[in-house]
């Protein structure tokens, strides 16, 4: 069983946002598997690097989608997004300084953040889009 499993209640758009989220979930599971096998230190650097890049790209796309939709809570989401990016950067600095606990901490931070981010924050976007005139009643997929 995976450390963090994709679930139906995480579906936002049945498209690019979900695909990005699934990739982030996959990274969390890869990191957790490596940590469980005692290879956390070996893989955490590469995963942190990809995660930082991929997350920043995903959040830009998500914010663009929100802006295009006229989503009223965009600024609050941007603040939350930046706080998460800051947290990733802090963990990356700790890793570069030689901290051996970063891999396990990163797995937990990512799992918890993604779960809350998708199930609460991104659901707001889904609910907003559903209320727009002419919007489909459920996401694609």
C-alpha cells in the first residue's frame, strides 16, 4: 500500500491540475519508499530539486487558472502557495547543511500539505467553477 494514495475526493478538474497533483503524490511516495528502505539521503536531493521546480510550476498554472476564472480567493491561495514554497526552500537549505532528518520530514510535510491543499483549498476552486453559469456539474475524467 502506498504511503499516500490518490483518492476520488481529490479530483479537481479531471485534467492538468489533477495530473500535476498525481505527479506530486508520486514524488511523495517515491521519497517515502526510499526513506523506508534506508535510501532517503540518497534520493532526497534529487526529489527536493524536482519538487521545488515542479511545485513552483504547478502553483503558477493553478494561480493562472484561478485568475482566468475570476476566482475571488486568489490572493489567499497565493499566500498559502508561497508559504509552502518557503517551507520547501527551508527543507532544501537544511538538506544542504547536512540534516539527516530532512527526508522523513519532507515526506510528512508533503503528504499533509497536499492532502489539505487539494481536499480543502483546491476544492474551493472546484466549487466556485461549478457555481459559474454554464459550468459542468462534475470535473472531467
